[in-house]
C-alpha cells in the first residue's frame, strides 16, 4: 500500500473502550494508553457488509476517532453506531473538530513531515497507530482549546460586571465556572494524556523517533503547556472573584449587625423617654 488516508474527529470527552470491545466480541481488556483498533473483519459485522482490506477505525479513550481509508458513508454509520453507547455524541456535527492526514510510502524517499502528509521510504507496522495517535490528540486538544475559550467568555462577562461596580457575583455562578475549569483540566490531563506515549515507543527506537518528531511538529506539548498556563490564570481570576464575593458578603453582614444594634438602641431610648 503506497498511501493511507486518515480522518480524525473529536466527538466527545470520554469513550469506554472495553464496553465497545465487548459489544464487538473482542476478548481484550483495554487501558487508557492504547486505542481500540477495529479491522475490516470487525467492521464487516458492524456494517453488515463486506469491508475492503485496509480499512480500519481507531477509537481513543479521550473521545477521538480516527478512520483509516474509510469512505464518508462508513464514518457516519460508525458515529451512529457509537451514539448508542455515548448519547452525548452529536451525529450531525461530528466533523466540527477534525483533521485529515496522509501517510505516503515512496521508495528511496526521505522522511518528510508536513501538516497534511508524512512521507516515508518504507512501511512499518507501527506507522498507522502512531500517526492516528498524534492527530487524535491534536483534534482533542482543538476541542479542549475551544471549550477553554467559552470559559474565558464567561469570565469576561463577570469582569465586565466588576468594572461596572456590580460586585454581587453569586456563589452559584462562581461554582459553575469553577466546575467548568476543573472539567477542562480533567479532560486535558486525564483523557488526552498528552505526556503519555504509545507502548511501542518504549521498545522501538524508530517508533519513538517518529512519534517525538510528529508530536513536536503538531506542537502537542507546547499546546498542552499553553492550556495549563491559561488554566492557572483562570483559577487565579476565579480566586479573586471568590475573595471579593466573600468580602462583600462579610461587609453586608457587618452592616446588618450595625443597623440592628442601632435600631435596638433607638427602641431602648424610646422606652426610656416614655
């Protein structure tokens, strides 16, 4: 095979690989570090028709799916199949976070890495999984980056209120925004596993070199660091809002106490003057 076409989509935050594997009669326990690889035999049973050799689907626990040499109609069929297990998947808009890529095998060619294809002189068995893993993480990061922007918009609204002198930011609003940030951190660190490498990279130096090269080209580590830094800033801003909110409530309680004492003194004076 002189060319492999990859299409990656980030469709949700988490996918239970073992549940899907059991449904496909695959007798294996999957960890978070490895993708579920569905070959043409498994796909034939899912689609109820013969699937040409070379088509594969890789499902990642952090919510990304990579189709290898699959036509678009098979993509839609599999997304609908997956929705039975993950109801939060939007079948109509599953292409919102996506990336296309190619692996080209050219004899005597130099290894060439671009944003749309990888050229290699000969095919190695680990190429499909490594390429799929990198672009799967890339689109998952894109989805997380978009989610972070919505949190920033929420905080901007809260800052606008503060600039207008409206200091009554509710605990419920702060808690809701905090939960979004925590979920964002969890999705980035726990699910996407940017810092984790495929098992093959620990035993095969060529696989390690290729994975490191692609990870650097797609800026996975740099994007991860940027997300972490932005998240730290968000946490600091929210901490400031929380302090202001608590201070305002403390000040309000103090004024209520002062007013009550003043009212009590007035009532006492009124009794004495009777």
